[in-house]
């Protein structure tokens, strides 16, 4: 210590040079910036959010429909982030959010507040219509002001929830739905149904029971092609987007197969 040309820093100097903690104003600015990004970009792909076809999960996160659909289609390409990372196993785990366009801006059709980081917004399940939270809080009716479809207060979803009480409420709702075998969209969880059938089949096999059949073959599972893959989608827009993504996926697979054949000399 000493005699080496150096000096020992004093405590006051260490404190002065230590990393400064962000101020409240800086924290608020960072939170606003993050929320603004979430309002304008798909949570899965990071691309610009298409409000016309945006969908949301149980926590109110916003995604592009095409990004979710592409992520759900099996692919040989390694992907860092998939819908499963957000708890989305099928399209039943998301709801299309229907924003109202007023004068070229997305706004609550009741309060006319612009949808974005400065407005706490919600949407209703199952219809998906979006409003400023204050507008839904003030109305006494239990039907959507836009389409008239009935809804429960438990199914008012906070968009891009950040407050702990909102997140906890949404988590509790999801737990209740799963106990009832339902998904975020209030539709039956087909994965849970398959798991129940599998468990039942295993139990029957263990007991030596063989399930009876009527000899009929279900041809629906034998259907192939794009038509069969979108036959269960009733929404024309969703069906169109699905067909587009599937066509792109099929074309990509053909190119990979052709490239593989050329490389192998076949």
C-alpha cells in the first residue's frame, strides 16, 4: 500500500463514481418506451404490428396473426422463439382483437380515447372488441357495446397488462379455464381432450379392455391438402391468411426437397 505511485480512493470518491440508480422519471420513460414498442410490434416476430389482424393471448400481449400461425406450423428450421414460449399451443389460445378505426386512428368507440400506451385498454372474450378500460367499467350492461354478444366480467382482458394485480387476475382466470378444460378463447382445449383420451386408452390397455368400434372409418383425418387444413376455420379473413401461410410453407418444403435431390445427384 503506498510507495508505488498510486493512491487509495476515499469512500466518498467510490460512492460518487458508483453506478447511479435511475430516477423515477427515467424509470417511467423506460416503461413508456417498452409499452409503446409492445403496442406497435408483434411480441413474437418483432415486426410491425398489423392492427387489422392482431391477436392476443391470455395476458393481453399482441401478435400478428401470421406470426402465430407460422409458428404453429411444424418446421425443420430451428427457431429461437415460438408461440409455445408464450403458452400458445393452438389458435384457440389467442383471440382476434377488433380495434375500431376512427378518423384514421385506432380509438375506443365509446370514449374515443386513442388506443396506445397512454390509454389503459381492454378487450372482451369471446368477441374480441377493444375499448378503453374506463368505458367498460362505467357501463352496466353485460353485453358488448359493439356487437351485443354477452360477456362475463372475468373475460375482460387487460391489453398489455403491466400492473401486478392485473397480471394476477389474468393468471387466476387462466387457471380456472384450464380446470374446466377451456382455452383463453373459451373454446375446448383439444390438447387436454387428447390427453384425456390417451390416459383413458392407457388405463383400458392396462386393464386388458379393448374399446369397441362400429367398423366405420373416420375419413376426415385422411383428407389432405390445404382445403382440409383450413376447413375448420369459419372466419373468411383467418382462412385466407391461413391458406397464404400454408401455401408459402408448402412452397418452401418443395424447394428444400428439390435442393436436396439436386445435391444428392438424384
